[in-house]
C-alpha cells in the first residue's frame, strides 16, 4: 500500500526536502523503532527476510493511528461486517 502511494505521489515531493514528505518519514521512523532496531542483522539475507516479515506485520497487525489504533486486519473486518443498529 505504501509503495503504491509513494509511486503515485513521487512527482509531488521536492528533492532533498524531507519535511515535505511527512508520510514517508513517519513510516520509516515507525519501521526503525518497532522493527529494525530489534531485528538480528548478521548479514543481508536474514536482514531482508526479517524486513519482509516486518512489512507483513505492519500491513496486517500493527495498530495505525489513522485507523483509530486498529490494525488493518481489524479495520477491514469492521468495515466488511454489517452495522448493528
């Protein structure tokens, strides 16, 4: 999802202007804080495997403030369930 948004809006971000790219900066900060900082990184292969696992977790289970601190999975389940009156 992030990759799609980043490519879609790539021409809107000025070069060398991270303050204009808050969404990407926030994502990188979250990935570093919640995943990369505690991952074992003995060499490239496990680092890339762990990064793939982190992306999957972020996109399925990690709570997001934009989703009222629900995970994407919880958000989709609630969005697809019939509303109760």
